[in-house]
């Protein structure tokens, strides 16, 4: 035993050094390419994505586990941290969006219709979160951190996104209402105040529920042995840092952070390489998207940020000495990853986004579709939590 332990420790250290070297090297090369060929703005968005990957990993800021904890145990620290994140972002987003532009760049919020597509898509997405093991951002940062099962979920996510674009036209015209933004209906101050009231309500209800079940409420600042470079970070730190990521995205890109549109693009590019032309599909025939489809993925803001998240999470995992890929994935768990990924991708396309684009971005833009998405996805997540034991998931 004395000979095995040091060898194993040395191997772990070497593997994590390799992961850190690869992540830094790839990040530097990609940044140099983006800056040289596509300009400082695209390169800066890559850095924002890189920061998001580190934040998500070190704070373990997943939406999936946070919602599952509420359903299973009543613990709500993750959900309450999300309300802090949303409240902080709304306070900054609303006046910026009201200006209409920042540094001569047109700015818009994530505002979408309030309709049946949002309800169905978000509900499906919620189930997929629990079977796949992550949301949109969660799938990226855990895959980047070395979880090979999440690469399977990501592959299913991409496939489901492509199917969603194929069926996209069928979901147009479903019952519902035109886009509604609280800031448009009640002014910037009114939109902020109503939003803050809703955040406070969810926060207090979740805290009361947790206290009733456990007799105490876990703080969002609670963490054991925190470290800036190696983690873990408190949930509160993650919430505030992700609010900064979304604000930086709004300023640099002119719109809130989004993740899953790029998955549909990646899938479309893969189909194109095997000779399948999907440019005539209604989803891709919309203004601007035909250009997105013909351009390199490095022109796509979401893709560039997602590459950053993957590399940032790899760097964070390596710094924490936790980069340890395992190829041992039980068959039932593998099946859940495939099914979960398909549901995630399809649901996001018909619900106008995912936990980042629709929930985080939508609610931060005071759009009611974001709140509808939250309610439907949380319900689907609760059902998905009950389905997890069927696939041998804890």
C-alpha cells in the first residue's frame, strides 16, 4: 500500500497539470485568433465565457442540483442564491436596456411570447435536467470539468436542438400572448420593484419551507475551506459573479447571455458536413440566421462563450486537482444521459431558451415568459427528480 498511494497521487497531480496546461494553451490560442481575425469584442466575449466556466465550477452553481434539493430535501440555498443573482441583474439590466444602446451598440433584453410553447418546452427541459444531470450551463461546465457522462448529455443536447429546429415551425401560432415586459408595462422603476417583490417572495417562501422541514436555514455563504483559485466558492459569490457575467455579455454583445442556440448551430454544421442541407427549414430561414448558418462558429457569440466555459471549467477543475475523467458509466445512467440531452435540446428550442437564455436572461429583462419558463421547468424538474431512480441515479 505504501508504494501505491504515492504513485496514485503523483499520477493525479500530473493529470491535473496536463489539464491546466491544455486549457491555458487552448485559451491563449483561441483568444489570439479571435482578437486578430474577429476583433476585440469577440475575443472579450470569449474571456467572459472563460470566467463563467471558472465561476460555475468553483461555486458548483448548478440549477439542476439546486432545484432537486428543494424537491427532495427542502434545502433551498441554491434556489435562494438564484433569486439574489436575478435581483442583482435586474437592478443593472433594466436601466441599461431602457437606454436602448451602450457605447453606440443597440441593446435589447430577452423578451419572448408567453405561450404554450414556453410551458411545454420548459416542462420538457425540466425533466431533461434531472435525467441528463445538468442544465445548459451545467452540462458545459461539468463536461469541461472532466465528467464524461455529461459529454453524452451534450451530444444528446445537440441532437435534440436540431430536432427542435425541425419542429420549430409547428410551435409557432400556439395559444398565448405577445411578449410582455414588466418594464415596458410599468416603466423601468415599476418593472424593477415588481421583479424585486417576486424575487423576495420566492426567497422567503423557500426559506420558510426549509425551516419548517429542518428547523434551520442553510446560508448561501456557507462553505468549507474556500479558496479563490482552487475553490470551493460560496453560492452567494457565484450568484454575484454570474450576474457580472450576464451584465458583461449585455454590454459587449448587446443582448443577454445565451447558451443553447449554439447547440442547434453545431448540430446544423455537423449535418452539413454529411451533405444534409437544412437552410430551407423555417427556423434557419429567419432573418439573420441564414448568415449565422453560413459563417464559421467563431462568428457566433454563444459558441465563443461556450468554448470559454468548457476551457474555464477545465482550468478550474485542474486547479482544484479534481480533473479525473472516468469511462465507467452504467448502462442505465448512459441511457438517461441520452434521453435527458434530447429533452433538454428540444425543450430549449421551443421554449425560447434554456435556464440561461429564458430563465436568467428573460427574468432579468423583466419578461413574463421567463417567469412562466421558471414555473414550468421547476415542475418538470420535480417530476424528473422522481424518475431518476428508474435509471439508477441518486
